C-alpha cells in the first residue's frame, strides 16, 4: 500500500488533473492513527532505501510526506470527519474490512462518502486493500456486486491468497501460525474462516468508475522517471 502511494505521488504526472496552484494529495487512509503512522514510515523508508528515489522527498511531518513533484502523501485515520477539504489524485484505503460498519457512529459507508468527493475533479482512483472479514460493510458489498464477469467493468476486484500478493512470505510463517491456531489462519492467510466470505486472504478493489484520466491507469505517464528527471528538493 505504501509503495503504491509512493509510486502515484512520485512517479506519475498529475499536471493535467490539477489547476494552477492546486495542491494534489495522495490520501492514505488507515484504520487508526497508529497504523497511519506506520504506513507513512514505510513510505519514507521505501524512498530512503534508494539513492535515486530519496531525491523525491522534499519534507516530512507527522502525517505528511511532501514530494519534490509537488504532490503530498497524507495519512489519516478512517473518520468521515477528517477526510474533507483536499484535492486527491488518488485515495488508498488500508484494511477497510476492519473499519467500523453500520452499527457505528463512524461507519465505513460515511468514511468513503466523505472521501470520494476529493476525487471529483481529478478522476483519480479509489484503491482499497484488505484482508477479508465479515459478511458486511462496503468492501464486502463491493465484492458481492462486482467480483467476476458480471460486475461493473469500471471496478476491478482482485482476490488471492497471501502468497499470491506477497511471494516473499516465508512458508514457515504460515506453518507456525497453523500450529498455533488453525481457524485463525484460515481467515488471515486463506480466508476460509467462519467470519470470512471468500477463500482468499487479500482483497483489492480498484475503482475507476469516475475516472477518465485513470481509465488506462496512466499507462503513458506512470512508466517511471529517469533519475535526471527527478526534481531536486528546494
């Protein structure tokens, strides 16, 4: 998730989606403040690990990583009260199956409803990645309606086992987890637990329904930038 956010913020050209003086934001939403900080730390660490990519960092605050491209990567907790007022070139939602649902005063439906208008003028994507959980909530409903050939072709729903999304995951991690708690592992790594709703341990939803700019996933712009083209920090 953090790598995807860095890619969109640092290696994609958003000039055609922003007006003069408008600040573009990649909004990364996590279940809580602690997890939001972890995601931002991962993003900064990803860039700092490369002599080329670290040139993209202009500054860092507690909740924002500013890129020399002019784009800000902002992390926020999942609350409908704290997501408005930005122009987003992309929104990434982490572990959304574990966000509060309709019984909460801060339900996932309202969180996403508050976030979506930030994409209205840029046509950017809403990307949701999560382990599956219960048969309720926005992610489950999206999967239920759009997974497979009968779904909206503008909404891509991808699912797979943990090893499919992370081939570097050591086999021993899953093996030891099975020994400790087989039922929990079915939910976390293979998605076969009682409370889950799909034999997978990871779900990705890429929503391009409101997008023309991202219709081809910026296939021409998001091909990478040569080191000499990376603007230096001021």
